[in-house]
């Protein structure tokens, strides 16, 4: 609430009280001058001066209110930011500023300024492009864990996996990742994943514990489907390019595009760009028309196409 806004809420007298009081005094002085001092010119001039002073004081107060209101604009903007403390780590930003100011050596000026420039560019990318830089392995999994922890009944995670050896292995991170999937499904969320795998790897691939947990026989709550990569290359080669290295999309709100570096470490980029999310949805539904429910004894040719989930 601004100062001038507060004054307006107090009514006419609160806003212009100096002018009103000056006017009342001037009228009283002129009346006294008329009845008791034979309407002397000096008395009339005094009454006029009192009225003018009151008016000037009212104008001065109004000008001060406007000036204070303008000065408080940055404070109100800061308050809007501070109100977001529940969702933003304001202390972290404050700590960054303090660290920046504590580096006073002239030799480090260019270094610390480049750090700020790099951070600003990364924040700009998130704000404008709605996309993060590539998350390294630990950050990649932590982000996924948080998304699965946030899933509630009726919500969903749709994923497309190219079934690489780097993605599905016996590491502790992958075990924790599978546990997060199972917990989300146990809470009533839909967790569905389409595996794209070569025919010659299929039988062995299904025996991997995290893959077996997606089979119909496992009945874990996870929905698993597969497509023969060989068949997909014949039936819809272009979709493989669109898939990239795989992705997972949560509730049409946020997604992660998988990346794998030459050493086999899992990474990814987070996106909230609407066009990216719509593309993920289209690819998922397109693949579901070719996918087959995952079983422990699959056939390599796809079964009758599954109708896309048009409700999502």
C-alpha cells in the first residue's frame, strides 16, 4: 500500500487537512475582524495569509507523499521478491553477493566478473529459453528423484528409452531411480515407459532387474512397452531422430532430454518450453501406436497397435 493510497483511504479531510484547517482559521479570523475590529485591512490580510499557508502546506504534503511513494517502488519490488522465499533461496543469492564484494583484489576483478557473467547467462537461458544447461550425473539423478517424489495420484511420467547399457545398469543410482519409480506408481501415479531395443538384445535386456520390473508379469504398477529398433527403422525411421537419446516428461509441465557422454555417464537437460513438451507428447503417442506391452517372453514383431492415450 502506498503512502498516497493510505491518505486517500482516510477521506477528504485526511488528504487536505492543512488546507481545510487554514481555510477554517482564515474564515474565523475574518469573521472576528469583521465583528470586533471594524473589518480592518490588516485583519483581512492575515486571514488571507493563513488560508494561503494552509493551501501551500497541503500541496507540499501531497508532493512529499508522491516523492516517498516513488522512492518506495524499489522496496515494494524487493518485497515481491522476498515473498518468494519459500520457493527461492534468497540467502544463497545474498551469500553470492557477499562473496563477490569480499574479493577486493584488483587482480581478481576480471575473474569474478566473468563468474557473474556466466551465471547471468545461465539464468537468462532458464528465464527466456526455459531450458537448463546439461546436468551432470549426480544433478541429473537428483532432479529426476525430486520429480518422482512430487508425483501424486492421477499425475503421470511418460518416458522413451533407447535402452542403452549406460542407462540401465546395476549402479546404486539406477537402483535408487527404480525405487523412485516404484514409489510413485505405488502412490497412484501413472509411470509408463517405452523401450526401444534391438531384436538381438531383447531377450537378455528383459532379464535386467529394472526392465523386468516393467513387465506385465511383475505387476509392480509400472507400465512397460517395447518397440524393436529394427522394426522402427523400417516403419518410422524419422522418429528416431526426433527421440534423440531419450526423454521423460512429467504432467505436461516439465521434461528432461537424456544425454550420454563418451564415458557413458548419464546426463540431461531440463526443459519447460511448451514446444519441447508438446513435441515429447506427440512422439510418445506416436510410438504408442507401434508399441507392445512388455512381457517376459516377447515377440520381436509388434502386436496390434495400441490406441494413444488421448486424455493426456
